[in-house]
């Protein structure tokens, strides 16, 4: 069971970018909208 294929770090990095970039964009836009509400 030692011959498991390892995921390449490049593919893993691309996957995490694919997940985190839209997530960060959504959080950023939410905080920006919330700051408009609280600051008037």
C-alpha cells in the first residue's frame, strides 16, 4: 500500500486557488457592503 499516487503540489495549489479566490472575493464584498451599512 506504499505505491499510492501522490497529488502534485502544483495541482493542489491550483485546487486551493480555485476554492479560496471566490471565497475571499465573497467575504471581501460582504464586508464592504456591511461597512456601508454601518458607516452610513
